[in-house]
C-alpha cells in the first residue's frame, strides 16, 4: 500500500509543476496567489515527509 503522506507530497508537487507550466505570472522568484498556495502546500508536505524519513533511520 502506498504511503499516504508520500502520495500527497507527490500530488502537491505535480499540482505546483502543472500550474507553473501554464501560469504567465509565476516566475522563479515570485508567484501569483494560487502559485504561492500550491508551492507552500508542496513545501510543507515535502518537509513533513522528509522529516519522517529522517526519524525512521
């Protein structure tokens, strides 16, 4: 069974990447409100996943 946190982290990455590919406002240094929300969601889930991985070692 896939790890739920990992699945959510990867889905957030895909959503952010998809938005970034189509948004004409987002750049590497600034994001539109939607892009910022998607990036923050991805970053938070990535941090949570990586922190859990570190603790399991």
